[in-house]
């Protein structure tokens, strides 16, 4: 293989697509270049090319992105004294799903197996507040997802925090968090401080990490014949978690996060056509 041949393969992979398709395969490019499939595979491997794979991203358009990232990461890495920091969000529309046939249980040499289809038995929404230092979770379940339910959940948080402590709430920009009712609630409680995440910035809210564990460990493979069964399972999961909570440790600084965002932005800049 000459350097010119390798260069041709790379350029063709990056700058063209096969007719009628969205990306090259090793067999398709081998046919188009006259090289062997294994040769194409070795070149792709050497240069880290994987045309068959794709990932998603969404850059936040928030003009205050830098300030919000520094503010929230600052709370994570240097939480204030005499205060509690809560990461708050809702996991809405959790479905109570029952499989159409019984599960085949895990056995030696056989994975647990379940039907791909299911029966729906309704939904519920979980309001959750993850306390930063201890990772304890305050949870409340509601069948509806409105600012009225969010205010009730704020009342629950307030009741569980000693009156002498300040409270910092990290929350996203969902509409129910910004209604007049909620603004009045916070205005009457000056010890509560609200920190909004940037739009499309749910990754910066640690409670999302806990939601992922709830989904993976209890909901995804669960079988629920009613919403009551689903809600009982969620409450049990929260209770077990709170018996021995392990705090999540935030390790990336604001500068590291912003540098990563800048690299993505530079790579996705679309140059105007001449």
C-alpha cells in the first residue's frame, strides 16, 4: 500500500458517500477502490474511522452558558457552609409496563428473556431531590406533572431541611419551574436559592445520574401490572438507596467542561457558502 492509496481511502471515506446510501461499509468501499475488505478495515482502524457509528449532541444556545456552568460546578466542587445543595428534577411519564408473556428467568448459560411487546397500565411522574453531600434522595410521586405538584414537592423539601440552613436548588428550565406560583413561593423564602441549568444542559444536573440508576436497576426490566405496583417499586428503591447512599463525586472543573464545549463548537461550525 502506498501513502497515496491510503490517502485516497481516507478522503473517500470522509468526503463522499456511496450512491443511495448514507455511509461507506468496508465491502462497499473495497468494491469502489479495488482494494480488499481487510485492507479497508486496517486503514479505518489505523486512523480511528468508524463510518457505521454515530453519536448525538446538542450545544446549548444559552448566552449565559459560561456563567451557569461555573456557578453549578462551583456548588459541586466547593459547596457552601451551613447550606444544603439539592439537585432537583422530575422523571415524568414513567410507564407501568407488563410483558405479554411471563419472563424466562436467568439460568446457567441462558440470559433472562422477556417478550419485546408489552401492555401499558398507565404512567406516573417522580419528583426527586438529590442532596449533594450525602446523595440521599427525597422523592414524591404524582399522576400529573404541573407547577402545582412541583410546589407541593418544594414544600416537602422545605419540611425536611432545618430552618437554620440555606438551601440551594439546581433545576432545569422546564416551564413548571418558572410559573408565577413558583416564583412567589421562592420570593417568600429568601433562604432558598435557585440555580438554573443551561437549556439542553441536563447533563450538569446530578439527579439525572441517579435517574439513570433507577431506570437501569429497577424500572427497565421490571414488570408492573398497575401504576400502584410501579409506584411501590420506586418508593422501595428510594428507601433502599437512602439506607446506604454513596455520594456522586463531580471531578471535571468548569474550565475543562467549557474547553470541551469549545472544541465541539469549533468542529461543528458551518462555513457560509461563497
